[in-house]
């Protein structure tokens, strides 16, 4: 009687389809305390007291003996869904890592500078070292230019004649040294531009961090 009553309850709540397959499944369905039901690939509802094979790759619901749904279980993800989920997880990890790195850099900036005056003092020290190098290179260019001028004057006496070895070497060496020092000046000027950009960015970032409104306390 109990089996018949459970089978009748299943039919009453539409848990078992009226088909040959459903009838074959009904004794098993009636023997357990819960039913597991899904809609198979052909649109038929399949139920049993254990999950029917047709439901293994599909969403299903667990139904109590009173006919009320106890829970819904989603279908297992497809290969494409798993791939997309993996992509989203990697994206989330990358975003979290980027956020942590930004927070680390923000804190490092605040640890480096205690005020805007600190930024300007460090800027001036960095600029001073580079300017000294530029001045030294330009001074060296002036010295070598004087020597080269002397060699050029000596070379005037040897028009249409082979130049002495020391004059020829002096002209060649002085020309090469001037080019070297000019390259140093050019590189140091670029370094100055990098320094200015760095401390301008640090100043702007420092202002953003220190003037940011404090978060409102929740009530």
C-alpha cells in the first residue's frame, strides 16, 4: 500500500511521465524517501529514487515524498563553460595582483616622502648630480677644442704635404673625444628629462593619496 501511495503521489505532482519507461522506473521511485527528476534530451520528465542516467549531465531537482521540491541542482558545466570560467578566474587573479601591486607602490611612495618639500628636495639632489656631469663634459669639450685648434693651426703649415704623425693623431683623437663628450651631454640631458617626469609624477600621485577624502564611517 505504501508503494502504491508513493507512486500515486508522484503521479499526482507530475513527477513521473505516463509512459512505458516511466512505469518501469516507478517501483524504484516509490521505494525511496526522495525523488530525483529532470527533463531528458527528448523533453520527457524522468524521475527515480536515485538519479536516472538520463539526468547525469542535466539540471535536476530533488523532490520530497510530499511532492515539494527540496532543491534544484544545476547541470554540470560544459567544456566551453569550464574554459570561460577558467578565463574569468585568471582575469580575476590578475586584477587582484594588479591591485595589490598598486597598493604596495602607493605605500612605498608614502614611506619615501613625508611632504611635498621632501619630493622637491630629492628632485633637486637628483638634478644636481646630473647637471654636474653635464658641466664637466662641457668643460672637457672646451679644453679639447683648444687643443684641436692648436693641431689645426699646425696643420696649416703642411698644406699639400703629409701631416706629421703627432698632428694627424692629435686631430683624430681630439675629434673623437669631443664626440664622446657631446654624447655624454646628450645622454645626461635625457636623464634630466626623466628625472623631471619622475618627480612630477611622484608629486601628483602624492597629492592624490594625501588629499583623497577619508572613507565615510558606516553607521
